[in-house]
C-alpha cells in the first residue's frame, strides 16, 4: 500500500468521524430544544393550574390547561421531553397518574403510613 493510499484512507476515516460528531451534535441540539419547549409548556401549565386552583383562572382556564396537556403529550410522543429518560415512545398515556394516596399500594410491613415522631 502506497503512501497516497494510506493518506486517502486516513482522510476517509477522519471525514466519517467528523460526520458522526456532527450527527451527535445535532442530536444534542434537538434534545436541548425539546427540553426548552417542554420546560416552557410545563411552566405555563403550572401557572394555569395555579391560577385555576386559587380562583384566579379566567373563563378559558380549563381549556388552556387541556391545550397545554395535549401539547405536552404531543411533544413527548414526537420528540421526547429533552431528557434521556423520556425518549419518544410512539404511544400516549391514558391519563395522568393518580394523586398520592389514591390507588396506591399500602405500606409494606415495617413502614408506617403516618408521620414519624422519632420515638419507637
């Protein structure tokens, strides 16, 4: 193998590594953008729920909450929420999880369900 063949081979390897690095950069950028969009929607959803629960929600408060929940579900299904733990799954949840205490399993033996006082 001649010197020029080795140079061409190394150049091809370098070009492939450069393309791989660029692809990884695009993935990271997409995740960051998805995270920013999801964060903004979560913030707006929290503000809308807070306003609704404190009696300061407008006449369209419930509709706004529904729109934001649907938008977040769509975002999660299409692009994830931008974190490594929530990749797009292609399926949507059937609904929000139940509030704490509802339909949750009873504490296992040795665990108490009430507050602890620090005394045996």
